[in-house]
C-alpha cells in the first residue's frame, strides 16, 4: 500500500466539471482527501486561459508507476492531448509524492516519473491547495509545505484564489 499526492489542473472546456469527474473517479482508486478548487494563472511560456487546480490524496495497492498510469488514464478520459509543452489542457494530473505505509518517501530520478515532483516546491498552484488540505504536509527533500508557501513570492501565493467548495 502506498499514499500519493496528486495535483490536478484544467484550463480548457468545463474546467470544474472535468476536475469533479476526475475526483469522482479517484473515489474508486482510494481517494482519502481532496482540496477545494483554486483558480490560478497559467504557468509557463504559452499564453492561455487560467486554470482550476486541486490536490488529491489517494491510498491504495499501487506503486509509483501505478499512480502515474492512473494519472494518464484520468487525462485520457478527459480528452487530454499533448501537442504543446506547458500548453492549455483539458486535464493535467501530476504525481507529486508517493510514500509507503510507514511514511518512507518513494524517491525516483527516472525521467518518466521523478519523485518527488521536481518543480512542486516552487509552484503555488500545487502548494497552496495542498497546505489547505493538510497543514502538516511535507514535501520530501524540501521540507514543510507551509514553509515552502511562505518562501514563495507573495504575488504568486495571492494568485491562487479559492474558487468554490467541491460538492
């Protein structure tokens, strides 16, 4: 059994509906907790609409590759295409961390799945919802999520705006 933290984002089509559908699907795969939705500015060099983001915690009989496969299944179900790096998308699901039942983090330098996620520590759209969901959260190799949020530029943190409570 492992526990994974997943970051979900969407900025095309019915963003909220897509995220809700993915979170409902995660119930069948060990959803433990999920954040509310947050609207965030797009990240990266491509001009695009704002995102809705959420963080989910799942627990189940999967290894890290299994969580990555599930993320890809959710993206495919939402019609995700990968035409432009950092481009707009119907759904993006990233595996942020995976830990064993004993709390030991799974570490990976594999380019297909680097764990913990190599840029999670600098992304307010991941950290702010995660902190709201779990104030004691830690990102392996980087420390407490609360400290990581505090170290981000204030305008980036302020740009992550609670959008609505998930039903």
